[in-house]
């Protein structure tokens, strides 16, 4: 799969130099860029919701807090210990995954559209503006889209792990409540 993506990326970069640089193409790239950026923000929001829910659950639930106490595992009966451990592991995995979603990410490289790369690209932008070079704008958007795509993939991978862990934690919690009663 990774080899296929590298090949696809190499083909798209090679083909990009042969494409016409009309206004419609640049507008389309702007739309893709904005869409990917929005999807990255949505991934961060989803992670924040999951993290907030997990934190609220662990603070307010006596069973949730007890699953992180060693005494539960020393004195508890077998089903209680298994469900507590499953819930604690799932909760920890969900929290860590949610944190990993919002950590800063770097893409394939930097473009003038990334604030962190502005200092390195400022002179290029000025020079391209003097030449009135539409190819520069096209290539910058294309490179930025490649970076945003990579960032979004990584973020959504962690969102998926966090959500699945949350689901598993809720199931373990329900089983734990049944075992306690």
C-alpha cells in the first residue's frame, strides 16, 4: 500500500509540471487545500470531544477511578479484575490516542502556505510575484495539499484508535457494572 502511494505521489508530482495552470486549476487546488485543512481541524475537534468525555468519565465514575487502583486487582474477583483491566487499558489507549491527534505534525516539507516555513519561502514568493509566475502558485498549493493529506491521514488514524478504544471502554464498563451487581 505504501509503495502504491509513493508511486501515485511521484506520478502526480511529475504530471503536475505538464498540467496547464489555468485559474480553474488553481481554484480547485485552493478548494482541496481548504477542505483538507478543515478536515484536520475536525480531527482535532473529535479528539478533544473524546478526551473530554474520557476525562469526565474517569473523574465522575467510581468504577472508572477504581479500575486504576492496584487494590482492585489484588482483592477483586476474576470477572471484576478482567473487566476493570480491559476498561483501564481501553481508557488509557483512548486518552493517549486523543493526545496524539492534537500533537503538532509536520508534512512532507514546507511551503509558503505554512506559517512555520514562511521565513524560508518569503523570498521565493516575492520573486515569483515579480515574474507573475502562476506555476509557482500551482506548485505551492500542490505541495501543501500533499503535506495536509499526510497530516490528515495520521490524525484520522489516531482518531479511529481513540474512538474504538472509547467504544471498547464503554463495553468493558457495562460488563463491569454487570459483574459488580
